[in-house]
C-alpha cells in the first residue's frame, strides 16, 4: 500500500472515534507542552537572573573582607571588625585598567520620613558608587565629591525605599532621619529591578558614616570596582589579589583574608545551575511523554482486538503482513505527531503567559519544540510497534472466525 492510502485509512479511523483519538493524544499533548514550557521557564529564569546581575554594574568586581575575632560591633553593623581598609581602596584605585572604585560601609538603620519609617540597609560610600554599580538618578542628584569631603548629612535613597516611605520626586530637599539623625534628601534612584534588594537602600557619604556611626578608623564592608573593559577583568582581579596579598602579608601565611569576585564568575555559576535545572525539568516533563506513549500502545492494542475481523478480511483479499504493520504504525505515529503539534502550541502559549507574568518576557528556543516533537514521534513508533506486530501476525482464518 502507498503512504497516501495508509494516511487516508488512519484519518478515517481517527474520525470514527474522535473522543478516543483526543484522549489518546492527551498524554502526548501534556508531555510535549510540559517540555516546551518548562524548558522555556528555565531559560527565562536564567535570562532574568543574568540581566539582574548585569544591572548590578558594568565590568564589576567586588572585594569582600574576611572577619577577624576583634571584639566590638556585630558583623552586620557599622564598625564590624574586618580586614579591608580605606588605604586598601586607595591602593586598588591606583592600579591599571580600573575606571572607578567605591569603598563601602554598611548597616541596618531605622529611617524615618514624616509618619513613615523602615529599617533599611544604609551604605556609606563615595560619589563613584553610581558609576561602579550602574545607578541612575530619577530625581535630584547623587552624592557629590564635596559632600564626601566635608562630611555632609545628605542622603540618596533607592526606588523601593522611596515607595515604602511614601517619598516622591517632590520630596527631594526634605529632611529624613537616619538612626535618629537628620539628613537632607538630595536624590532618589531609578529602579534596577534586581532580586538583591539593590533598590531598597539608603546611600550617605562615607566620611559622614565614619564620623557619625563608626569612627575614623572604621573598616570597610566591601569595595566595588569597575574595570575599564570586559577583557581586562581577569587581569584586574589578579592585580587586586596580588596587591592586597602584599598589603595584608597574605602571601607569607598563604591564608588570604579577603576574596575577589567578578560578574563572569557569578554568571558562570548561574549558567551551570541553569543547565542542570533545564535538563532536570525536561527529564521530568519527558515522563509525561512516556505515559502518553503507553496510552497510545494501550489504545492500539484495543484497536487490534476490535478490528480483528477487519484485519482478517484485508488479509483474505491480499493484504500482506507488512501492509497491516504499516497501517497500525502510521496510526500510532499520526496520534503522536498530532499530539506533538498541539502540545507545542500549548507549550508556546504557556511559555508566553509565564514569561509575561514573571517579567522576563517570551523566551523561545526552536531546538526545544523540534526535540520534543522528535521524541514524541519516537514514542509513537516505539509504542506502536508491538500492537502493529500483533496485528500483522494474525492468522486470516482465525481472524475471520473472530466474533
């Protein structure tokens, strides 16, 4: 029999049992849709995290301290005993291929604006902080070198903090209270939309933080660095490590009391986790395809039993075993292909909806539906072979006598 004849027979069979056909395809539809949607979710989540990491700063490196056992304030507060100093920041700023350096001290403080208040991360830093971490001002201005030099009581707040305190662009120039002390609000930052709470913070001059909250000998909580180019990040990281090791005498002891992290390291970690997550989700979704394949095999076996006399008649008038085998294989393959096409459509729509709700947009990788469709066709062939073989092996005499 020709392929056209086999397709016509399969179509006729599907139309005579529409409900059974749909229910048989349902497992494949769910399986393919799950594969497409879940892989898209994993890729979208990776893109979202990557975009947020990129939004943290341009060519960003961060130096984090190790903490000593010196008595004093708690680790999370101003005055925590750390291993980074302002002199370390100045030494890093003198290295080649570095655009900006932003030393920081941080603490959680109660911030009051009018009748609203919130305990928020307060960061003491310099005017280069916005350049290092790619912040843009929505209203007002950022910290100026003059405010840092003269220990001025001025503050710039993040978008989330402004919302929580009920502050708008008209609030610039008003007075807010940080740790019970009055500060002039000089600016509100544009939102970055990061999961790292980078929009929920208050920035004040480093000198002011050291004068009012810490003391002139306060250690730094971290140092942010912006390299001049992406290609220079590795060499800059090496130079920073070498410089701080020499300053802290870490090369002699072999135990560094600081760590240098880069964006590429963070992105690499995210990518590795994403690959594992994508494979895991695709594997879980593929189980649905296997269940759908079992459903196809079950229905095809029932179909062989119901159509025993038909098979006997066809064999009696000259149909060969391979014709019967081809007929049932085409039917199984047709069910899986139709289910796969519908499943891809459902999966794409699901991906679009999830991406819109999650905020990372529609992510579509053409390889995913192609792979899902290929797997569904393989499932149709594999699980259709046994019923087709059973039908092909029927004895025409026995089949004709079957009631």
